[in-house]
C-alpha cells in the first residue's frame, strides 16, 4: 500500500492555511527588496540608454570626419 508522503511532509512543516498575519509579514519583508531591485533596474536602463546615445553620437562624428577627409582628398 502506497503512502502519500507529500501531504504528510507539507503539513508537518507548515499548516496549509497559514495565518493572514504571517503572509502579511512576508509581504512587508519583501517590499523594500522589490523596491530596491526596481530602482537598480531603472538605473541600469538609464545607463544603457545613455551609453547608446553616446555611442551613436560618436559614430556620427566619426562618419562626418571620414566624409570630410574623403571630400578633401577628392578636391586635392
């Protein structure tokens, strides 16, 4: 005869109906962590956007310089 140990182990660890107060404590503990992670992601995306803008600007400046040099070489 097989014994279902999943439910037995689960009930031994913690009751299935955890009190709402316990759940609220867990949510309150996670809130600052989630806020911190969100702020780090925002900083990360801002840095990537800034890097992309600087990269595009430098690429355009390089292309302009190359065009000017080729125009001077053609004129000479």
